[in-house]
């Protein structure tokens, strides 16, 4: 089975090449069918390989295995986490292609297969990043992901806002990639290796006394690149701007899997490269990830609450939940890893479904402004129900998969950090419930506009004209995604299966069993009740939940100027170094 691993990357890339070569000569139905078949076939293969991922499969692409102590080949790793992320990326790409079936009524003239081809390249890049066993090729797929996502974000090139959002995305993510590449170069200079496991062994052999300045610099640079992709504060500014202009199917992938791949990269690289005695001490990683994660969760939640542009609101929700993922990864326990894996899977389905619903509003009414859409969504009953269900999933209401993952993670992190989980999930879910009440039910008075807000009322639909009826694909896809997120918490033994796939046993050598607990259920119900209360207060007493003065500086940081975002990227890199510095000083 290990020989099939490279096909997870090759199949979508070959499909994209085929569409680029002959797509313009094919009718649109043939192009979209080809993309659907290729993406679906890759997803099916990923599922088969995931079912056979124990023991871990490794493959040296092109039959270039290590010769003695030297390795120059490309290593792909097929363990549970890698194949799980590849499966998630493939299934969400399939869902996005299904959602976009005849979605764009006017593809670029003479380039009928362009959008589908780009989506397939995006899928191949995400699978390649998930499977990469060496840092350089992880960087290659990291860059391919970024370039394709940049093109997809600015796909509507005739709109100035789309071009600006895409440029912001491209510049910030390119700088993150340069940081990652410089970190890889430092590690290669120290160890002469690019394979992650061999780099880890090399660091342990050359620096058993603890990390030095070179190891710290490489760690900070590599983590900077990955945290830019994960949209952690203060590297997050590109995400809301990109989501505001990207086509809805692209938003489904950006928030549903690409951001999660950044968090996965942090987990993979630290555990394989820096976790040994020659790497970064566990206490320093915990300090860095928990601090940045908590800051990300709080900032994302606050900014989510004060948005009226629905796609930006959902983007900040992604930032907040990314912070919760990082906090869970930062405590470095098998139970927390299992919880984050479950939380991540459930969040992917819920968030992709919510963006699909937002896309339906955009193409039906030509707006994603919570205020101007007040009461206009009443005819879209199915979309309104799904929006509310998605909000409950974000809140962590049992028995959603998000609730199970959140409960397991909360149990692992414990203490005051549990408050961060409850608050962030409640605030982001409350914002989505507020949108549901105002847009789809017409409840409460229409709030007063404020000068600082990005409204989303002047958005162009992603179809040739406003839709008089929402196509079945645009309602079926989010319904299936929400059903999948619900099934993750309902299917018996699913949590334990994910825990075994993560593959990091506890101190006694046994895998933790991820299951419901009374404490976790109570916290899930509490966060949901708080979300409902916040939404009700916002709808009935909008003056009491308007933005306070202290929030104005936080809102102004999202300036739209790429120079500001670059400056904050440098600040974030410095903060990372400062948080990890005690390990170097102590050694």
C-alpha cells in the first residue's frame, strides 16, 4: 500500500494538467465532471490508505532511499495524522467542487477549466504538505498551496477588492514562506539533513546539552512560517481580508482545512524535529503556544463579535478556534492531541458549511451585510436552519464532533484555560446566532451603523445575476457537512478511533480513549447557553452589545494596509523568540 502514497499528490496534479491542456476545448459539464471524478477518486484512495495506516507507511519517491547516512530522496509518510489531514483536504475539496457545480455562470473566456484545475492543484498541494516527511518538500507544497490560494482568492480579477485581498494574502504568506525556508537552511547547515526525523536525530547528536542560538533561530523561523498559515495572532491579518473577497468554495477550503494544516504543521515539526534533547524544551514550546493560542482565541472572538460583514465574521471565528487548537497542542499531552484532532475535524465541517450558507446569501441578495439583510433571509428556511445548526456546532453543543473534541481538550488543558475555551466558543457562536436571528428571522430592531465597520452591503454576487432560487447543490453540500460534523460525536467509538490514529500513547504506553464525560457535556451546554444569551441580548438590546471604546484600537489594527501586516509579522517573530529564549539561556 505504501507505493500508493505519492498518488494522493500525483492524481490531482495530473487531473489539473489535463484540464489546463484540453479544458478550453471541452464543454463545461465535461470539465466539472472530470474535476469531480479526480477529486473524488483521490478522496477514496486517501480513505483506503487511512484505513491501513497502522503501522506507519513510508515511501521514498522515485526509488531514492537513503544511501548509508546520506539521503537525497523525497520521503512521504503515511501515518494516521498525515493521512487524516490528506483525507480531510480531499473530502472538503470534493465538497467545494460539488457546491460550485455550475456555480460561476461566466468563467473566464477561453479558460473553462481554470477554476477546476486550480482547485485540483490546491488539493494536491494540501495532500503533499500533509504527507511530507522532509522539511524542504513540506516547504515546496507550502508554497504551492500559497500560490494557488493566492490565485483563487483573486479569481474575480475584475474587482479591485479581490485583487487587493489577494495581494495581501500573497505578500504576507510569501514572507511566512521565506521565514520557513530560512529556518530549513539553518537546520540543514547544522545537520546536513532535510528529512524531519533525521534532522531531529542530528540535533540530538550535535547539541545534547540543549538548544543554542542557531537552533532557537531555526525554531522561531519555522514556526513563524507555519503560524502565518495557521492565522495565529499577530500573523492573522491576511485571513479576514482574503475571506472577504475569495469565492465561497475557496473560503470553504481556506477556513476548513488550509488554516488547520498550519496547526498540524506545528504539531508535526515540533514532535519530529525539535522535541529531543538537542531541540527546544517542552516548557518553552508550551509557553509559546499557550500564550499565542490564548491571545489568538481572545482576539479572534472579540473581533468576530463586532463584525457585520458575515464572511469576515466567520473568518474571525476561524482565528478564534485556531487559538483553541494551539492551546491544546501547546500542553503537549496525548489527551490534548486527541481532543484537538477531533475538534479540528468537527470544526472543518461546521465552518465549511457556514461559509456555504453565507455564499447562498451573497448570490441570492448580493450582500453579506448583517444589517442590510435584516429579515430578508426569511424565504431561505433551509439555509437559516443550517446557519443556526452550524452556530450550535461552533458553541460545542453535544453531540457534535466539535463538542466531543472541545470536551476532551478542555479536560486535558484544565484550569483557567478552560474559561478561554468556553468564552471563545460562546462568543463566536453567539455572533453566528445573532446573524441567524436578524437575517433569517428578522428579530429585533435594525442596529445603527458605525463608521468603523466594513459592511459587506456592496458585494457582487458570484453568479452572473442574483439567483431567484438557491440551487440544490448549494443546500445539499452544507447539509452533508453538518451531518458529518454531527456524526463525529454520535458514531460509537469514533473518538477512540481518532485517538488511536493520532498515535501518541500516554506515559503507560496505552492510548487515551476519547469519549464523552459529564464534565465535558456540562461545559458544552454552558458555552451553548452563553452563546444563546449573548445573541438574545444583542438582538433585543443592541445598544448594550455595541462596540466599547476600548475595542476601537483593536479594530483599527485590521487596517487593510499590507505594510502594517508585515510589521506585525516581524513583531510576532520577535515575540516567539522571546517566549522560547529561556530554554537557550538555561542551557
